[in-house]
C-alpha cells in the first residue's frame, strides 16, 4: 500500500476537471446486469470501489472490458445469483447488486455488506420494502436469500429516505407487469442519474429527484451507451482544498446546483464563488470565518462532505458547531486532525470546533474514505510534513486525488508504506 507525504503551506492555484461520480457509477454498473445485453459506460471513475464492483460482475458471469474511464459490460451469459461473501464484505454498495439480480433472475443469495466504518449501516429498509412488494426473504442461514414469482403492485413508504434502499427498490422492480410507487424516496442526484440510465435502456421510472418515484415494470431492456454524471463529492473536496490553502481554483465538469449548500457555506466563510453551467471558480483571499453545519439528506448539506468541510473549519476564525444527522460515527477522523493541532470537542452527534491559525504536520492514519481526504486537506494547510497512511480507504473513492492537487500546486508525494 501507499502513503502520501504532504509538504504543507502551498496555495492552490489553477483549474482541474472533476471525475465521474462514484455513487452514481455503482448502481449504474449494477443495472447493467438487468438487460442481459451490452452497456457502454463513459466517465466512470478509475477507483477501487468500481474495480470491486467489476470483480463482482465478473464472478456472476458478466464479460467486462475496462479502458481507464470507459467500461463495457455484457451480461448476456451471466448465470450466477450468489454474490461472493468476500466481495460483499469489501463494499457496502454491493447490496445494490441484490436488486439488479432479483430483477433479472427473480432470486438472489448474499451476505451482509461491509464498507466504511462510519455508523451501523443496516439494510432493514431494503429488506422490509422488498417484503412489502411480494419478495420472500429467508435470513436463517449464513446467507440472506430473496425470491419471488411476481412483484405485487404497491404504494410503499420509506421510514427514512435511504439512498441505497431507494436504488435497490428501483432496480428490483424494473422488469414485470406491476406498478410501484415509492413515497419518501431519496432525492439525491445519483438517483436521477440511475433513473435516466435505466429509462434510456427502456425502463419506466418516473419522478426521480422528487420524493415520489413511480416504477412501471417493462418486458425487457436494450443495449445503450451512457455517460456518468460528475462526482459532486469530489467537486466539493477540490473546492474546499482551494479554500483551506487560501487559493484560487476553478473546477470544470461539475454541476454547480448539485453542491449548492457547499457553495453557500463557503460564501458564508468569506470565499468568493462564481459559477457557470459546468464550472465553479473560487477565490479565498482572506482569513475565513467559522460557520455552523447540519448534515441532511439531499438537497441538504451532504454527510460525505461533513468531514472535509469540518477540516476547513479547524483553521477558520471563531467557533463552528457541526451536527451530523446521517451517520453516528462520522467524527472519528477528527481524532487524527486533533493530533495536528485542531481544537475540537465532540459530544454525541455534535462537534464544536474552535478555529486555530494553522495546523502542524504529523503522521496520521485514515479511518474511512472521506476521513482520509480530510487528512490530506489538513496536510495541505499544516506547517511542515504530514504523512497520511492507510490510503486504501481514500483510493476506494478518489481518482488521482494526489495528482489533481499537485496540478493545482500542492506538494504530495506517494511512497510505499502501510
Ligand atoms: C449512500 C452513499 C454514501 C452517503 C449516503 C448518505 C453510495 C454508494 N453511498 O450510502 O456515500 O454517505 O448515501 O447520503 O451511494 N439506514 C437504515 N436502514 C437501511 C438503510 C439505511 O437505517 O436499510 C440508515 C443508515 O444507517 C444511515 C441513513 O439511513 O443512518 C442513510 O443511509 P443511506 O441513505 O441508505 O446511505 P447509503 O445508501 O448506505
């Protein structure tokens, strides 16, 4: 494995393209199973989570070709319906493949998924709602088994607008003669991207992006090409990196509307922001001020950018209060940033940050994917050298973060380490 050696204190300056979205790619790759045909995908990020998903597709019998950001999946000869345990553990979003296998074969076998340790992350909402539409579930063995003869037309309601549960129900109900309405559905842009891809294949998914989604089952799907949307979390990370270093950055290939709560919070800190249709320009030329943040489902402040924004707040003037409403274990990364001089108190789902002038370099360990990116940003503003280890988390979700930041003027070296 690698670690990053970061020599802090360089202001970022320049422009950079954002990669395709991780969280859109994963359900869209799962959707390629349903058609039994060929799907060409463009702008897929070259990251570990995509590689793990492709490994699962191959194990299930799909043919996969990958050329950097272009992926072709042919699922015609797919013949297996059990998701291998070791791959399921590696990646939480592997649970999305369950819905896609169900749509194609009416049965699936899998074990509980793994993923980042940021909270308990159960799948009760997925299973509960599968049951409501006539899918039978047997949880008695080492594996969970789901099967059905026919999906029942139903109006269902999620207790919480879970992104994964919304995607899984959409995928599971694409094929058939039923009509399903999901109330209190998640509204995240990645769900809109999945619905657009499925509809291009010939599916009938209506209302994605609102809290009521209707799926009308169809007989079959067709071959398509599709370009994945930009990664709004990477876009936010790069902008916040610009802000923390007091830099001037422009990010391209982005949909500004997708990160509007980040842009308004950055403006509140004192950054100047200008947007065009597909780019964002940020100037951070003064000492930034503290702001309060509360994470919420979309269109609220995204939990995935909470660790990264909180890192910026450790060096802003004044006191910030962060409330994490989505995942209960999402402040772990801050213990490492405290070792770099951050002044922070944590109580339950609230974190109070007292801004300091600057952090200092230290040897730190990533605790999860976005926590890993936070440590890199802390390293950019720290005095001296920061070594970030356990990069396997970060590499799950960021394509070339070190290279992109170096192109903007950072000094990050990748070296062999733990
Ligand atoms: C997705 C994103 C992740 C993001 C999260 C919230 C992907 C691959 N991952 O994760 O980056 O942080 O949305 O925006 O797209 N919950 C239950 N029972 C369930 C399902 C969820 O209680 O069956 C709870 C979770 O514990 C959590 C909350 O609902 O507290 C949100 O989870 P969910 O929206 O499902 O997140 P994921 O789909 O796992």
